[in-house]
C-alpha cells in the first residue's frame, strides 16, 4: 500500500506510491530540441555581458573579458537583486521590508552553446564546482549577505530564458525558505540527539545501500528516503562540512566525478529530461556548525501521471526511491 514518509530535514510528509509499478519510460516527457546557435553567453560574445567577476583561462593568460575561457562568472544582466545600496530594514505597520540588495551572478559552464552539464568533461565540471567555491569565498566578505544559494534549471520549457549551459548564484541578506526549514530541523535534531542529522542520514543510507545511486571516496549520491519527485537524487560529502566554501581540492574532484556520473545516468535514463539542481550551504555565520552539512539536490522535471493535486499540501512521488536508485545504479555511465 502507499506510504507516508517524513523528511527529517524539513519535517514534511511525502506520499510515496507503491501500488502501481513504474518504469523509467513512464516518466519521460516529449522535449523540444535545444536551439543551437550563438548567444550572449557564447565564446566570442564577451562584450555583450557585464564585465566578468571570475574566469578560468590557460595559465598565464590573465586578460579579462576576452575569448579563451573555460568557465566564466558574470553578474546577471537582469538581476533579481542589486548589489548596490544599503539594506534599510524597516517596518510598515505589521509588515517588514528592506531594499532588494544582493548579488545575482551567472556561472557560465562552457564556452559552447550546445553543451550540458551532463555532457561536459570531468575537468570542465571540476572547473564549475571550483568556481562555485571561489565566488562564495569572495561574497562572504560582504557583511550585508547572510548566505549564498547556487541553482540551475536545465532543459526546455522550465524557466531559463538562456539555453546556454549556466548556473545561477544568489547572495542574499535573508535565508531562502527551503534552507531555513532545513536549518530549523537540523538544529532541533542536534539539540535532542547531539548528532548531525545529515551525518546520520548518510550513515544509514550507506549501511542499508538500497537507495544508494553512486559512492566514491569523498561523496555519496542517493535517492532520499522521502524524495518529493521521481529520481530525485542528493549528493553529500562524507566529511562533515557545513559550508561549501570549506571544500578541499580532493573533495571537489570527487564531487565533479560523482556529479558527472549522476547527471549522465539521469540524462540517459530519462532521455534528456529537464532537471533542477540546488546547492544548499550553511549561512556564512554557521559555516562551521556541527548540525548542518552542505549538499546538492537534483530533481528531474518529469511526467508524473495521476499525481495528487498540488493544493493538497502533500508532495506525491509515484516512484519509490528504492526503485529509482536501482534503475540509476543499473544505468551506469
């Protein structure tokens, strides 16, 4: 019969469907072909973006805003938040507000328009995750910002106006709701048990093995016990590290290898279905907290037949995470 599973990181209950067996092909959507052609993020169009904040080029080539880069970080041309100005926190009756101050940046993952994060080389993905860390280290110096969230949406018809492979980075003076929920649950768990809930999840998942998608020396990928969507996959470091900015070079390399493998399996199994990716890192003030653990969440945007209405307040996942992990393990890169 169906199960209600509680997510220990958000406190949310998720309905897991078990009565109708599902196969990967049941969740494949019909996608439009990607448009191939130059855009403002392509190599050779550097003058069309704001001046770069970071770029990786061959050793010795330090000339900015020109061709020859592997990964490039620029301010978003149309930012959700503006880096200039003061916060000016204030009240308006019972309401609270502040100026929309923050940093909104694009991490351009490849100079080639028709690449995807699932098809990039291992070295290229290592450059991407390294750029994440470098930008976080720089932004944490700004005392107006409390945290950074890194996210991407890949695939046609799910939001991004730029199809060129890129991630987005948002530094904010407040915490995103999902991260704030995880922090509350993690603190409560730690106060009661004096252990990190993420470490406990990692230990149980590696011990049971049923939901493991891939394992490496420093990183584990698994289908979360109360996954909200079919083939949802999390990547988590074995070493307890609250802030992503503290990642070591050897862990970055392992993360790149594991991320590449997971995305390649999802890309193959779901025939290039769109996906969302988010990197949750502890707020800067909690970057060494004993109760939090940085991690990456990947959620494919797939066809989900017969799901419960969104207004019910219960996410409905018709594919048990154990089955999703089994399908992904079988389809190894």
